[in-house]
C-alpha cells in the first residue's frame, strides 16, 4: 500500500489501468462473437480506440471523486472543502510592510502634513506608499510612518534600511526619505500543502483554554511565509511563541507584530495568558568536508561537483526548515553519497542538539568543499 505526500493511503475510486480494460473488452467481444481477435484485426483496433476514450473518462471521474477528499483536493476544490473546518480560509497574497522616515530640508514654523498614499520607490518598479497621514510638528525635521508595497507577494521583502530612498510624490521642503526597518511580511498566496495542514490544525481552536495547537494555528494565519511555530510556557501564565519563515528565514518586525496582534485578540488569547512573540534562537553550524569520486567513473567530475553543490543546498534548507531539528551530519553524508561521491570525510558540522524553540542555521554563506578523484 502506497501513501501520498500528506501521509494517508492512496485510494482510487475507479480502475484506470488501460491493459486491464483492453483485455476485458477483447475477452467480452470474443465471447459474444465467437471469433478470435488478432493484433491487426480492425475490430481489435476499434476496441483499442474505445478503450482509450473510456480510460480518459475514468481518469477524469477518479480525479473528480478525489477532489472531494481533503488530502487530494487542489486549488478551488480545496478551498471549497475548507467549509467543513472551523474558520479555515486560504491566506491571500500579502503586501510587504516597512517604516518610512521623511526628513524636511529645513525646520518650519508650522506643522507639515504628509498625506496617506505618499509613494516612495527603490528603482521605479517596486513602490511603497504610506498607510496614514504623517504630521511633522513645527520645529521638527523628521517623522516616521508605516508603509506597504503596492505589489502583493514576496517581491517587496528584504529591502534593508536606506534602500527605499526615492520619493515619487514630491512636496514642499522635502529633504529625504528612507526606510528605517527592513521590509518584510510580503507573501504569495498560500500553497495547497500549507493550507491543507492548517485546515487540519484548525480543530485545535475549538478549545478556549489556550491549547498549544491553537496558538500555533493562529500564528500561521498571520502570513503564508510562516512554516513553523513553537509555543511553550516557560512559567505559569507566560506563553512564548517562536516563528520561522520558509527557507529558514528569521521573521522581521512586521511579521512578528502581525503574529502578536493575532494572538492577543480577545477571541484568541485566554484572559490569564501573557503572550510574547519572537524569532527562534539560532544554533550556528559550519559545513566543511572532502569528497572523493571514482577515477574514470561513469559520471564526470564536473557533474558530480554540480550535484554536490545541490546536495549542500538541500542540507541547508532541510536543516533550517524546522525548529528543534538537531544538526545531523549523517543526513549530509547521505545526500553527498546520493550526489555521486564515492567517499566523504565530513569535518563539520558535528552532531548538536537543537532546542525546540531554536533553529540550526549555516554560519556565513559558503561551505568549505574539497573534491578529488581516487582509484579503487
């Protein structure tokens, strides 16, 4: 018995095997007509054509039936099945947010009001606009205001302070504009896999006592970028929530604030709980190894080297995809061997236990990789 990617046994509502259908049709024809169908018989060719149409229809029927089962449902079918779960809706694309600081060229004797919707850009294509009016008081020269990207999705994430510095809507006595926080919080539409998992977690919200699963479920509703949440209670009445983003990214201020606001809503947080939200602790590790290939092997050294680079990247992503995942050099070795290495000497990382509220991340950007060929 096989299982699908969501962990349940595979099921089929109708048989879609072409060979079984063709054999059944031929046998039935021969029984009714009393004649044998040979490979080049026109009647046999006609049966093959009919079987092809029947199989295609069976595939459509099987697909349609499976769309009524949550673990198989896709797209709008999965969205429709969400009605059987408690308050479960697919997360729509989110716009990245940041804080813009406007500075006047000179102090003024009257207050300056910068209207909501004032736009600033990085390169003329990615544009942020202010969400509310900003009042710079008389005698002051600067003020901060929240802003969001006009384009939804991850495209607006990752602009460090100072990069959003070109004003589109110029006003009198304008001096400079720049973001003072890294832009984050932008997310694409929630994937089927993530939505399915969150739908199943929604049953945790029926309790009003603050169960662990409920905190983790509600935290994930803040952004489709969130892939892992850990809620712990270090002492009575205290709830510590850690959030991890896809790709092992640590959340910025905007996402942490969004999670905090959701978890502290009156209909989510039990009255006696004090909730804090933060990025996970980090356990740094390095990658340093030497691999050997078979001299004169069937796979070229260049191809193996390319596979090795991909294996290292896969290990980084796997290691940083979940909090509490111990640093595991054995998994790195397995990936390197699958990539085509004959033998591997891994110097680092060494095995390390990672706490539940922490994530293991590569220290620096590069791995130290040495390769060579050797004969038997």
